[in-house]
């Protein structure tokens, strides 16, 4: 699956209906990552909208790899690069290391984060909450679809505009976590 590009050469923000193939795609990629990384990966999890059954999403599988530390990068970067992933060294976020799919493969984002950190826990809590709270999941989907129409070929604008609903949902998710004693379940791969 190639990325959709507009006439100006910009990536198009496209939200599609939920695809039951997404978890299968994660399972295939996740098992390959587990083989490549072994015990270096403390967790390998399917995150993002494609990990929430029934939720419309950009057709990009997001995977989070939790490691003991982000530096040095060699213990996880070398196996990921060896598995064909592309290390995006220019990623400005300092709380993760970012990899993309091998050339010619369907869009996949691999987020390597330090186990136990806020940046690792946030997407797990967000995902788990959306899996149980259909009202929030529907609200999130509706806003994502509207923002995709509004921002079309402006990925950064789309992401920035989506921040408000994400923070609103994570606040609800935190309340839910406090009430339920939420903890991340076992690793997905």
C-alpha cells in the first residue's frame, strides 16, 4: 500500500473505516520484531487507532517497542535496521526513537520508548480506554474524520488540531484508570 500524495506532492490525510486485517498485519510484523529484538524489547504493542476494534483510522499500523533505555540506540536500532526498518534519526521527539516500514511495505510506524515512561504509558492507556468506552471512541472518530477533511494535505496541521481531543480523552482515561486500577496487560508480541 503506497502513501496517497496530492498534486503538490504532499501526503494526504485519509481516514478509512476499520479494517479487520490491521490486527493481523500487526501480528505478522510484531512476531518479526520479536524475533529480531529478542529480550531487548520488553514489550511490543499494537497502538494507535488501528489497534481499537471498529475505530476508523489512517491505514498505518503503529507499533510501540518498549526498551530499558533509549541510549545507546545500537541494541534496538541494529536489529530493526537488519529487519529492513528505516531509522528516522531526524525525529524531533526526544522521548522516543522512530522507525518506518521497509521500502515497498505498507505504512508502519515503530515508536521505541523507554519502558515505564509517561510517553510509553500514554498510548497504552489511550488505546485501552478507547477499547472500552464507545462514546469516546465515536467522538474521536468523528473529530478525526472532520479534521482530515479540513486539513487534507497538511499532516502537521491535522496532528496539531487533533491534540485537543486526545488530551480530553486521556483525562477521561486517567479517571477510568483510577477507578479500575488499570495497568497495561501483557505485551502483544
